[in-house]
C-alpha cells in the first residue's frame, strides 16, 4: 500500500531543498572539521613526542651532573627536590644492578596515579659517580589535559556543524519561499482564467529568467486554445446551419406527403428527393468525421514511392466528363516519386480539380503542376484562369464552410464548403502545408508533401 494518504502525493520545494542544503552543509563542514581536527591531533602527538624527548634530555643532563658532583645521594636529593615541578609525570630510575634508585610518588613505591593517556620513554644515563657507572630511567608523561581539550573542541565542532546546518535550513526555506512568490502569483492568475475569460494571459512585473519559457509557452497554449474554441464555436454554428436546410427540406416534404393521400409516383418522387438530401447530409457527416480524425493527429499511411503524375492522370480520368462539359482542357506538368497515402492524395487532388473546374473560365486550360518546393517537400498545385480571389479571402480559403462568393458558382448547393479544408487536413497528414495565390486572372491552389 502507498504511504501517501492523498490521491496525489505532494511535497514542499522549500522544505525539501532546505533539508538537502542543510545535510550538504553539515556533511561538508563535518568533513572539513574532521580533517582539521585530525591534523591538529597529529600536530599534538608530534608536539608531545618532542616535549617528552626534551624532558628526558633535561633529566639526563641533571642526573649526569649531580652524579658527577655528588654521587648517588646528590642525584636522589635533586630528583626529590624537582619532583613537585614534574606534575602529571612519573620518573623511575634503576641502578645498573636493577635495584630501584629513585621513583616519583610514595616512598618505597614506583607508581604515581596516572590516566590512560600517557607516553613513556626508557633511556640510559651515564653516571660516573654512581655504582656501575650508569643508570636506567623510565619517564612517563600524562597528556590527559591535551586529550580533554581535543575532546572539548571536537564537541564544539560538532555543535558548530549542527548549528550551521540548522541556520542553512532556516535561511534556505525562507529564501526559497520568498523566491517562489512569482509561482504563487502565476497560480492565482491561472485560477482566474475561465471559459469566459480565455483572453487573459499570464504576466509578472519582474519575471525570473527560468519562468519566462513557462509563461511564454502557457500564453501560446492559451492562444491556441482560444483560437480552437473560436473555431469550434464557428464550426458548430456552421454545422447547424448546413444541417438545418436539408433537415427542414426533409421534414417539409415528408409532412407534405403525409398531409393527404398521394399517388405512388408522387411518393416515389418525394422519396427520391429525400434520398438526395440524406446523401448530401451523409457526405457532410463523413467529411466532418474525416476532419475530426485529422485534428486528433491521424497520420497518412504511406506506401512505396509512386509517380504523382500517374496518380494525377488517374484523377483526371475521373473528372474527364466534368471538364468536357465545362469546356476545359487539362495539362499535367512535372512529376516526382514520393511515398504517399494514395487514396488521400487522390482525394485532395480531386477536390482541387473540382474546385478549379467550377471556377475556371470556359475554354481555358486547367494545369496540375508537380515540382520540388522547399527542401524535403514536393508542391502539387492546380491552376485555373478565371475570376480571381480577393487577397483578404486567401488566408481563409482553407477554413471549414468558408465560401468566397456563392454567386461565383452556379451549383454551390451541392458543395458544403469542406473540400479545401479536407485538402489542408491531408497536407498536414503528410507533414506538408497549403498554398493559395490569385493574381492577374489566374488562381493557383495546392499543397505540399514531405518526401519522407
């Protein structure tokens, strides 16, 4: 089972960051202090060894001098006189035969109370005035004070490390919470955006460099969403408008047929008319479904490379009768071998030819041109001579249900304004784009295809 009590586990950035920085600070300071303490300890050990050596040399000099001047009695007397000055130490001297000559501490004993933190050095002293000519000495120094001082400093360093970690954690938490203030402002602005206020955009008086890409991307997303909502509303209105007429026709004709007894031929005529309206509605619904799939990111199913000119000739055969009735000729210029979705390519080119056939001047030639475009793209365009298209209409030429001028086509009732929108969708499915030009009585409409 999950340890998180809520459906969506969250955490505080300031708390997590402050903890991590505090741990990092304590780790770094702990390592530095441990290194420094170890080095100091090594220096103290070396210093104590030098101090012990110097003390032993002093004792050797004193014992040798007293032995030369007064013999064994003078040595013992001098060592007893100096015993008080040797606090925290213990000196023991044996004669050459191994008998005890002198020992710090109680009379007749060779021990003095010492801690476990001691250093001992054994050495021999030449004593001309003492039996055997030399003595053996053992000098022990208690360094408990140095150890206690080192322990106190170790605890001080530990305390400093913990205090530094706590200060870093508190300071980081405060600074991060203050630095996250712009994010709280952005969250408040985001909450204020609703379906009725899609025109609102995020902004900060003093935006951080790291937040600028997020703000720009979010505002760009809102721009796309606003355009999509506007297109959706317009699309819904256009669909309702397009379906209202055939539905009204169907209802009216059906009500009229049911208003009184009708002959079989009259009923058949009504049914034929209704069938035509329903077929038109079906074509509209199918086109809407195709555009919806394209908007959801459907991609073209490309096959092997084919000749686009050959596909164009196949489409032209389908339009041959229509072109002949309109008094038009057809010419195909250029070719390219491209892997395309053949049914989709034919559908797009068929829509372009149908559009050009309706608007071309009688007796002119419709030209299908196939040529390389920008790198990695092939351009397919259909050109016709006739009445031009106003420049302000060209950007909307591929919008759904957009008609430049219904009076330009005598048979517009059979076309619901989705043909060029489908061309644009097929171009997107092939990673291409649309193009439209109209000048000097010549109109060129087409699209591009990615070659791979």
